[in-house]
C-alpha cells in the first residue's frame, strides 16, 4: 500500500470520527436547569405537631380557591386555627376559626372548581357542605387516597414536604387535644418558622398507602 493511499484512508477515518462526534443525535448538551418553585403559590403551615408543612398550590386548576387561600393566609386568618375533624386513614380538616366545623370567613362562598387531580396521600382539598358551591375557608389534607372524592371536591394543592407533621395530628371529631396551625404563610413572603418542640420522624410512603381507596 502506497503512502498516499494510507494517508487518504486515515483522513477518511478521521472525517468519520469527527462527523460522529458532532452529530446532533450524539452531541452532548447541557441538562436544563430545574424549574424554580413558584413560591407565590406555595402554602406553608407551621403545625403544633412539631414542624413545617409545605403545600404546592395549583392556580391553573383551581384559581379562585388558590386566591382565597392566599388572601386568608395573608390576613392571618389561619393562625391558631385547630384541626377540628381528623379521621384516621382518611383526612385532617381545618380552617374554621370556631373549631366546630360550622364556621368560615366573612368572604362569600366559592363556586366549585372540580378538576381531574386525584385525592392521593397528601392531597389538599376544600371542604364544603352537600351543595357544591359552598367552599369558603375550610380545607382537608388526605392521609390516604380517597378516589371517591374525585370531581366532587376542589383539589387545590399537594403536600410536598412535612407530611410527617400531618400524620402526627391527633385524631377525633373533635380531637380531645386538637393540633393547630401555629401560623400559615405564603413561601414568597419568607416568614420564619416559630420555635418547634420535638418533631416526629418522616415515615416513608408505602405501596399500600398509594393503593388504598
């Protein structure tokens, strides 16, 4: 093999390697940066059970309900309010300043915004009477999935951290020693947490909890 032929083949080989390296299918691109959380739509609940619960709200799916929660939160409405109805394996309900389940805010009731978001563990949904357009200030956090509530109650958020503090809420209708919301805030307002007592450890989510109906 002549030197010229050898050089020609080497050049072809190098050209192929270069083309492969810059091919769009194999070119390395920087991974997109993770989206920053929308702090204006994150509800923060500091609970008497020992810690902070963060809830991502869904303004696209329930705009009026999210706006109501934000309005009442910034008014200090939820500060000191107890969990007055807590059913083991189901949910913990709060948002009534009277602690009886019969109270609400001075604002008008909301028109239902039922959506396709399922009631899973950690789902946050508005409480109401038997009439669909009666949600006002009360809401509940699901301990377990309850798909029979889907499209019947307005889901407006989901717990993203601190579910162990929800699990620690005392059960009862009403509880003998009800847990309470020490303070509620919107994450964008950067309200510092209060001093907490000892906090429970976070329990993992099991397959049975995800499949419970």
